[in-house]
């Protein structure tokens, strides 16, 4: 059966995206790409950190790695789907996927499974699709964000 299409709720302004990955390099690279396309980006070093952040502030979309210490991407997605406040959040999972992981991702409720390596445009297209008609991710728009000491985005000074 196909995974139900989940869309972020209607919003005004830039999309808020939570990027969960235990690789700081991946978090920074993904965050820069998203910031260049009018997204506000929050960062989590693992699934547990992401889940804690989701209790305080709901993003419009979650991008998660599969393998992370503490709580992996599958468990994070299952938590997201089990909570009424977060159940409809689109989740893009990025992995060097094999068929077993694809099945696990579908069972967990992942919206999109994106295999490594992927083109930046592929991630942006999936982001636009998941955010629905209200996506403000224009390829010709650039925004600067600076990360604070906790790796979360902060407004430019």
C-alpha cells in the first residue's frame, strides 16, 4: 500500500525544517542548502534530540538520517506518527537505502525515502512536494542564517 501523502499545515512565511543527522557536516550542508531556499532550519544531532525539539516547536517538515545514536530515524518517525500533534508532519528520510530499509521506512510512516547520494534539486523537489502548494522554496532566493552554539539556526545579526 502507498504511504499516505502528508502535507505541512498552511503557514505564512518561510518553511521551518528540522534536520536530524549525527553527522555535523551533513547537518551544515543540508542546512545551508535549505537556508538558500528560504527555509528556517533547526538542527538535531540524533533522533532523541529531534524528538525533544518537536515537543517545544513544530516544524513544517522533518529531514532525518536513518542511523543515529540513541534514537534512529525509524524510531523517531514512529514517535512522530504516534503523537497526534506531529502525526501529519512530512518526514523525508535520507539513507544509503537497501530494500530492507525501504520496507522499514514504509512501516514506520516515512513520507519520502531519499537514497544517498542525491542531487540537491531532488531534495528540494521532495521538500516542495511535501510542503504542498504553500512552499516558499524558490531556487532564485537566497537567505543567510547563522547557527548558534547549539547548532540551531539563529536570525542574522
